């Protein structure tokens, strides 16, 4: 590719809500990050749009935990659908990057035992009822750093489906944003991009161009639904050592340098 790897991959999470809408020039720009900067890529994908109506008849698609965070109600039957969708998506992404000259590997975080999550029997709001149940979804608690290094060796890009293993469960669902944050920390990445359907984070209806870690609480006060969970992932990325997180819907290079979207820095924002 003509560039020297820095040893610090760039992590890009592509949301399932926008993945099908990304134009060829977006994928050109993603591949260019490797060609120009020499940084290997870790691409994590979501699948929300592709799983519409995946819940078995009589079960809700989503439930809400006691903290107000919405989560897909993941039963063994839903997991089977997720695995099929995830396999297709990661191979599709790998092919798109391969067509642009990148040596690419595509893996399941569960199949490679790369991601380990925590699943507990908790209280969940199902409609108007608060019930105790085991939802097969949980936050990533650890990444096998040695396995990650092996998977990255010899490739330009690693595509990861954010499924994980958990105690007593060979595979569970995870939040893709938070999985990307965990992978970024384990890989020693300085930069993380969370690509979503909306162009930027909004505050009082206006896009926020730049923010700092210290301002996350203020941003969270304006956040609803999926955005609140996304900001939680941003904080987890900073806690894991990531320097900057870009959030929005634009070419990857434009997001990561602050020309578009919202660029959030672990350090104070210069004014």
C-alpha cells in the first residue's frame, strides 16, 4: 500500500441503520485511511435495520432496562437470525475493502472468542410490565488482546461482527458501539469513528461540531434512545485510552479530522 503502519489501528463502527446507504466513495475513503496513513483498520458493523421484525410472534423486538437503555430482546431464535445476518454483512464489508486493494479478514467476536460479555438475569420493562428475565445481550467486559494481535497480523483491515461469548453462553448479542470502544482500547487505537444515520450529535436541535470528554454529561442531557447509549460508548472508549471519537455520517477521513460530524476529544477543546 506504500505506507508504514503505526501499530495503532483506526476503529470504525458502521451502524446497521446506514450501512446499506453508504456510497462507493465512502468505502474508497475508508480504504484510503490505510493507504494514506498506514494505519490498519478494525471495522465493526451493526445490524439493526436488517433485523426489523426478527422477534418471534408474540415477543417484542425491544425491551428497556432499569436505566432506560433500550435493547433488542435477544432469544436463542433471534440469535440465530443475528448470526446469519452478521455472517453476510461481515463478508460483504470484507469484499468491499478487498476490491479496494486491502488484505482483509472477517471474523465473529464469538466464533474467535475475541469478545467476552456479561449476561445477567435482570429486571426489564416489557411494555408496561417490569419482569425478570435473561436477555441474551450484554456489555463487552473484555477483549482477548493476544487473539486480536494475531488476527491483525498480516492484514490491512479486520472486520468484526460484535457477537461475544459469556459464562454459560457460547454466543450473545452486544451493543456494536460499545464493542467498538472495547476493541479500540484493546488495540491501543487513538481514533474511533462511530458512523450513524444522523449527520452529527445534536444539542437543542443544533449540530455539535466539537466537544470534550468533560462535556459528555452536558451532551447526554440532550440525548435520547440510541444516542444516550452511543455517548456511553464514547466515555468507555476514553476510559480505555482512546484520544478522539468522531460521531456522524460523512466520509471517514472528514469525520476523524473534524470536517464533518461531531469530534469529541479526551482532552479539553481549544477555543
